[in-house]
C-alpha cells in the first residue's frame, strides 16, 4: 500500500480523526496541569538525572504490569495508577513514565494510542521565540548584535524540539521494561549507543548547514569547561516548566552572556554533588581512550560502546566502563553527556532549558555541547581505516532524476505513487533509459524551500495568538535509473545523502535523506520511483498541514481490512519533522552534492518480523518492538561512517558502478505550488 493511500485513513481530530475512549483518558491526564505534587518547589524532573530516569523507568514498569493484569481495561487502570502516583510524585516524572508506556506497550500500540502532541500536554513548553531575522539572506555582524538570534527560527521550532524529546522517550537511558515481565526484566535496545551518536550527529549537521546558509560560522564546540559561555540564552517569558503560575520556579531560567559553569549543589545539604573538575577528568580519560582505540581495560572501542559510555546508557555490559569514565551524582553513575546537560542547565538556581529534553535544543549551547561530544567520537572514527568498496555489485546506477510533485501529470491522492511510478517508466525508462533527460522541462536540479507562517495560540495563557515562521519544502519524487547486470534478482538498498558543496569533505556533515530497499529483476533496466515523504528519517505519517503540525494524526476508522490488517499500525510519532527534510538553502541558490549509494540487501538485512520493520523513522527510531534488532546490518550512516580515502570524498566513490554523486542546488523562494489539501 502506498503512503498516500494509507495516509488517507489518518486525520487529526480537527479533520475527523477518531479519539477513542482510551485516547481521551490519556489526553485528559496529560492536559491536566493543576494536580502535580507541590511538596518540593525546587524538584524538577530531568531525563538526564540518572536517579530521576530510573524512577521513571520503575513507574513505567508498574504501568506495564498493571496493563498485563488487566487486558480488558488496561488503559483505564494505568491512568488510574498514574493519577494516584501524581499525588506523591512529580507530575513530569509520571508523565515521562506514561509516555514510555504508550510508546512501547502493546495495550497502547495495538490500539493506535498516541502521546498527545507537546502543544497539548505542555503548551507552555512549546512557546516559540519569534525573531524577525528568520528570512534574512545573510548575517552581517554589527557591534553588539548576537548572531545566534538569526537561528531562532530553527532552534525554537516546536516540532524539532518534540522530535528530540520523543527520541529520548523511545531510547531512554535506562532501557525499556520487558513487555512480559516488566517488574523483573529490562530490555536494552539494539545499538542504542550507536544511534545516540548518529541521531544527534544528524541534528548537528543540519544545524551547521542552516548556519552556513546564513553566512554564520560552524558550531564551535564547548571544549573549555572553565571559560565563560560566550552566548547567553533568555527563553520566551511565556515558556514555562511547571504549569503552576504561582510557582516562582515555573519558568525556565535564563543564562546571561559570558556566564561560567559552576558545580551543582545538592538540594538537600548544599554540598557539591556534580563538579566541573570531575567533568574535566572524565573528558581526559575519554580522550585518552579514543586516541589509543582502547578502553582502560584493553577492550577495543566500538561505536556502540563508546556512545553508551558517553550517554551513560546502562546496557548490561558497560557498567564498569561508565563507572570509570563517568561521574558520580547522588550515588549514581552519570556520563559526560548527561553531566554537561545538568551542569549547564543548572548554571543558575532556576534551572534552564538544557536540563529538559523537550526544550534543550532551543539553547545555542545545546549544539555547542553536542558538537563537543560528537568530536570525541569523530576522533576515534578518524583513526579507523576507510571503507573497502572493492567488492563489485551486479548493478550499474546510471543517475538520479528529481521531479516536483506538482509538475507531474498525475492525480494527487491515494493512487499518486503508482501513477508517478508509471510516469517514470514511460518518460525515463524503456527506450529513454540511456537518454539524457536533464533538459526535460519536468526535470529539475534545483530543489526549493520557502518560509511559511502559521498561527500560534498561547493556550496556557490568555489565548492570544501570533504568527511563527517555519520552513517547508517543495515536494518531489526521486527517479533512480539502475541496471541489474546479473542473471538473478538483486535486492538493493538505496542510501541517499546530501551535503553543501563547501562541506563535502566533512563526512559528519552529510545528512541522510532516505534509505530503502528495492527488488531489481534479473538483466533489467529499472526506473525506481520514490516519494520524498517516505524518507527513512521522517516521522510517519508526515506532518504537512498546519493542524497536523500542532496535533497527532489519528485513524478515522480502526476496522481491519479484508486481510485482518489495520494499516494504521505502520505509523507512530518517532522521527524527524517532514517540514525540515531539506535545508533552507539560499535565495540565490545554494550548491549541494547528492549521493546515492547502493548496497547489497542480502548483507544489510536483519531478521525482523515483517510487521515490526517500519513504524516512524527506521533510521532514527529503529524497529517497533524493544527487543527487535535495528533494521540495517550496516553501520549507521554507511557508507559515510569511516574516513574518506585520502581525505577525499571524490576518491572514495570514484569509479563505483553502485554510486552516483549529483550536483544540485536548493533555492529559498517566496512561494511554490503545494499539493496537500489544507497547506
């Protein structure tokens, strides 16, 4: 079934999506803001605090146990327990535990239950910080002006921040309770540490690309823990943490220009609990390890273990490494990554956004801290040998053709993918397979984006509205012309990446656009059609209309089809926002390199039940069930996971029949036709 056809059965509540009784119960709990425990005004839940994360894990295990014992009314009983727990526990901790439950347990997933969008369950945490500079062509530094203001439109994007929060729910640092035995067993997701590195690296690459598009410098890593932080951050005054307006700590704290890191004192006895000098010691130990390629016990470093050590992901095998390379906080081990979030987030007595996953990316220092963390991994990677692509595959990738959706002579509805594929076969295949089609009026080498505005309502306040800016791409189809030169069927994995021409030699700046498999018949010349909104990184279904950006798509009919399958099961809320699929580019056009690389699916495939393969973003979110394997045997980011041959991307991919690098540009325009109803 095409995405367009399946997507037709999903609508927001505003457009006819069915809110089931169980979904209403969940919504009511998340949207209640006045029943949280007020016994300790200074307590603020943080996913980065190991003790808080473990408490949330235990509570989510209790929810799962209750659901298992009450299959007929699981959600009712779970919400009942959540309300009871919120009387004595911090409400944000209870919410986090409930979101873990919804994301993983069959009693929620099998009913298509969703976590309410951030704007509904915590409206104060989504208030944008609008600046008029978002459409500026280039930054021109003037005395006293903060250049980081030019990136507000990106950092403050509510859906980007929701993605970051949701990823940390799906890949919690404590693991996931075993679905059958939640109180006694813990499941550690496959390649969690590696995905922690990869997902955040992709976020960083995209942020850097937007920066250079505006003439700003690349993100400067936060390497010096004793130096003042150059840029300050003052959240929107309506951005709130707790929903109790009488709470003096309800808003997120500000960080002034040139503020210096400090040790975090315990809230109980005011003794120093988390120290910057201990962070420095941790960092020096990690640097020593990555430079020699081994941990302190002579264990060879691999990226999954290194990522787990940095994040402090207790996957059952690295506790001794985390204890050696991490820090102690309230008696628990915490990794360098989490300790940085907490120390930066608690730079004043009123905790700032860095201590919360749902708002951390709003602060410029978030990106600086993660560039520092990623550089530690990159140091180890650069000491590895380049990938060996000498094995010849029986494919010849001729080219990739780009066509805007609105230019295709097709009906834009549930049959559009089939019609688009048929158009490609006729126009670019058959006798036209080897023809140069670059001059064809329908073909483009210049993709387009535009800045749009949508009305934002301050739900938690007076109900006043304002317009906020957000990016949106002109939708397109890829057409890959590829020949199978063998006498047997070949199943190919297509891997698509993009990088600005000026950053092409930096492999950490190549962003993933898509990854998918396709069967190529024996001795065939095939035109493979692919819709951009099927991207391997994008949340599914893609959020395109204004109401979809602010709400969650729900089924309009939960009745199984003739084969007993509920097609909506293939969707969930983990993944990158569709409207940020492409970088913004520049008004005059910005030059990029588009890489298409084909690998052998028989070597890439992982045995995962068919129904579990895709939920949201397979690249950022993995398989559906906690115990399933990550659905790609290759390293994340392959073939860009290792150093380039002779530090040259051209040499690395030169002469390969299974790779094509295409020159494209991305142009920021005032407007273009849109084909999604309601845009």
